[in-house]
């Protein structure tokens, strides 16, 4: 049997730092959310949108005044370099809607999805594998592996951190070639 291309780590952060991070995103703070007119591809589907807050952009570095809130997860992942970090909020829907498969970057890097709340939404892969949204779960996989998210029907929102980065191991491997 082939080894899965993705890795799931439950209870990724210790309880205290996780609850602090979760409270920051889900506790009614003043984090400015931008309206994402579409999730992956632009179309006229009524539910094809999300709320987004970007923390890091490859060409600019830190782009959020709230960067320090991510300290626990940033320190634990500890990559060679960040490419992009953003939070996505997908609102409730009466039925679970699947969004389009995609890759987050055009780089050979790692994509991670950190789940901030438990709900019946999920991340799925091209091969049909579903990874449930479980609070404090980190899902990592190669950036070239197509994935997508969904809405949820049992909570007001589905909230995730989307992190793209180059690992120190990848950088070391590139230098050895």
C-alpha cells in the first residue's frame, strides 16, 4: 500500500497556546477580514466566496498588524522561509459545498492547513481522501498536490489558517544537488 502524501498531526499546539489562538480568531476580536470574491476560480456561484486575512506575502513579508498572534504556530513549524500565510473563513451553508481543486503556489514547497474549529466541513484531495476539520489539527502536504475545502453545515463558520512554506530540509536538499 502506498504511503499517504499528506500528514495529519492532531493536538498540534499545546492547549494553552491553541486556545489563545482559537480565541483570537473565533472570539469576536477586531481582526479585519477582507472579502474574497471567490474561493479559487471566479464564477457567478452565490456561495463562491470567503473572508480572508493575510499575514504574510512572499513579495512583502509581514502584511498584518496581528502577525504576533501567530507566534505559537510560526515557532513550531519553523520553516526556512514563508511564502504565504492567510486565514480563511467560509460561512455556514445548509449543505456542504465543495470548492474547486487547486494548488496554493507555483513553487515546490509545503502547504499546511491548520484547523481552528471542529465542524463537518473538510479538506479533500484529488484522490477523494477527506480530512475532517478538527480543531488544533495540522494537515501538511506537498504544494503540488491538489486539494480543496468545503463549507460546513453544523457551525456558523469553518475557519482555517493556510500556510505555505519551504522547509529547512527542502533547502538543505536543494543545496546538496
